[in-house]
């Protein structure tokens, strides 16, 4: 009996299955709740609080403006781009404030967001687009050459000519090219019409595996998957009674770690997410100082770089309370080096 009690306290039952000794996280159970519903209802609680912040410029979307931007984008995608429930929309872009806006807008329509790695080659992108049956691409002008062979309408998140005139003819996609600013121009959030019966059981996204055991494969993720993950990854903050935190996101939003854990999970809690297009040690440390970042998550290579650099006393990193490494195991030596470099922060393994 004592042995059973001991094993249960450690999280193991008599059946050998590990179960967390913690209470279950309070995951939303409403069947009609969508991922966009979960994130955007935060706007009612803190409409003027910053939600997404551009690390380089400091430009920010509050939760109120995030809600408006998502609903406007969803209305425009539906009325002007013809996106319907079940359609797949390919997102090929670096991190930006608009990336999660578009992701949420697609899912708010009951459509499916499929995210492609910006490092993919044109054949790899074409393969994913075909496999996902994408009918629209959201990208940036630098990546137009990568999708030149796709016969799909395209939306550009950045500048350039809406008809693609500034792009060499051999680099233009076969479909139309529309500026995002033109797509949403004049659209009102009241024009958004929520599709009936979009809920937790519906597919929200199609992410692709790294292909470590063969070819890259599509992974179907439902609204419930995202809602559950978002609740789980923020439960510690709630248990500890923490207020609003500031997360730094340099992890690619095309990856589940960057999108579900660092971006959507934190937004649904009311945390601010500071967005970086990519990883650079000095830029990361400068962003921590400038935006008073409290949480920083990354993969082991970023942890190694931070452990070697550490800031050298050139940056005020006193706001940083937690550094998490995920996506792969982090060696003990690197964790100890990180603890030495960042004595004010907890160093944890995520996942």
C-alpha cells in the first residue's frame, strides 16, 4: 500500500502509466468554440493592452485592434478572395505582426491554415501546396520567386505593386497578386460572418512534419488541439498567480512551437507577444531590454548561442524571469551555462 501511494505521488499508477500529480488544466469544453473565439474574447477583458508588438519598430496591435484586424481580414478573405469553409490557405512568410492575424482570420472562416517553412525550396513548397490542396497563398514579395510555378492567387503582406508589376515576369505566380492592404481596404469588421457550426472538432491547420523518418507529412490539427495546447502551456503562469507577461517570439510561426506555444497560447491568456522575424543574439537581447520581456522560449541552437554570448553586461535583462528550451532536448552543460549567464531567470525544458 505504501509502495502504491509512493508511486502515485510520483505520478505513476499501478498500471505503469504516468499521470501528472497536478490538477487537470481547465480546458474550455464548449463544442462550438473556435480557436479564433478563444483568442479574440480576450479583447473584451483588456482591449487596450498590447497584444502583438513588432520588436524592431515598436508598432503594436492592442487586443482590441487585434480583434478588429482578424475580423476584417476574415471578411476580406471571404468576400474578396473567395475563401470558404474547408479551403486550405498556404502561409509562406517570416514572422510578422500580420502572420497570426492572417492565421486566425483563416481559421475564423472554418478554412484551414497550412504553414510552409520559408527555407523550403520551390519544389518543396509546390509539394506541400498540392498535398494540402491550397487554393490561395499568403506570402511576401521576396518569396514570389519560390511560388512562381504555382497557379494560385496570391496575397502579399508587404509592399510592391498589387499586380506584381515590380516582380520579374519569370518570378510571378500564374494567379493574381494582391496587396494585403488593398485586400482589406474599406472592409468593416461587421462584414464578417461566422460560418455556422465551426467548433472544436473542425480542422484548423495543417502543419508539416520535418520528415525525419521519411518525407514530410501533413499533420491535421483541430481547433480543440490548439485550444488544449494554449491552455496547457499557460497553466503554470495561472497557478503561480502571475500577471500579464511579455513573451519574445523569434521561433518561426510556421512551426507549432512558435505558433501554438509562444504566440496563440500567450495571446489567449492576455500576454503580449513581441515578434521578431528571426534569431540574432544581439537583436534578441536588445528586444528583451527594450520591451521588458519576461519569457523567452527557443530551440537548443538558440540556447547555445545565448549561453556563449550572455550579453556581457551590455543589456538590462532584469525583466527576464524564464528561459525555456524546446523542440529537442537541451544538454545539462548548456542549461548550467545558461543559468550562469542569466542568474535572474529560471532555465526550463519545455515539452
